[in-house]
């Protein structure tokens, strides 16, 4: 089992460019989510999904889009990158958030210049 | 809405000393609570979780946490710190919701 796989690991974007961060899990988990991690702010939820075709916004959704066409994949799209989106992004998956362990990817370090 | 507050963004202890990392949550219904650890340049991994079965929860690497409803707390402890415990620790809460909410994190430094 690979668990949760995120690609790329590192990315540098210019302001205004768009890109997609990929996230895939092979554990048949229903729940998936995207977080961003910034110094002193912990992990903040961007978007989450409770199953294929179902997504919802988290705490900081502006500037990001998601879709969930399959159980395995949950890509995060940056529509027009801004320096404020410089961060480390983590994808996570779980059977259920209420009592099951959330498995995290290794993260994507994004710099917007 | 549920939330979690970690008291102290940075905790420093000597090797062999007690580790105490504080977490308080807000909730009007019984929560599910978690502690995660993040080593440098890695993702998060689960240390332990509270799901109402027992108030004292034991986790990996000698860590444990006690759920205290009256204090709305879920503090993480380890009797004797080891150099390998240096990392960032996150408390998280989920209350019959379909997402986790994390605290701000506490960076633990171990002094030799």
C-alpha cells in the first residue's frame, strides 16, 4: 500500500499562474481533505470531500477549487496563484473523521513569486 | 463550531524530564480528539485518539493523554523525554462532523 501520495513535492509558480496539486489514496477511504500549513497557524482546512462527487469548503477556500470524480483522487487547483498561497499543502484521507485515523501525504511545498 | 487551542507554541524540556503539551477544546457535545506528530519535512502521523471508550488514552512512543470533560482538556504527556521526541505536535478535534479541525501546533525541543 502506498497510502496517500501527493505530487509534486516542490513547486515554484509565478503570480497569476494556475496549477493542480495531485492527491491519490489507495485505501478506499471515503473522506479526503486538503490543508495548508503556515508557521504559527497550524493546519487550516481548505476543502474536503465525503465521497465521490461531494465536496465542501473548509476554513480558507478562496483561490482554490476541488473536484472528486473518483474515490481515489482529490486534486486541488489553484486558479490564479498569489504570493499569499505560498505554503505547505497536505492531503489527508480517512474512513471517517469521527473516530478513524487520518492518513497524511508527505506534503507539497509551494512557493509563489 | 468546534475548535481547539494549544497553549504554548514552543515547549522546551531536558532529556529525561516530563513532557506536558496542553490542548483545550470547545464543544457542546462529546468530541473525538486526536494528537498528531510531525517530524521535520514529513507529513503528520497519529500519536493517539480519544473516542469515548476510556478517558486515559495510551499512544505510540510512550505518550498518553487524558480526556477531562470538566476542564475541556486533552493534554499530552510523556514521563521521560527522549531526544527523538523533538517534533511539532498537533491536537485535533472532530465532533460528528466530516472533517478535522487542528490546533496551532506546539514545537517540542529536547535539551541534552
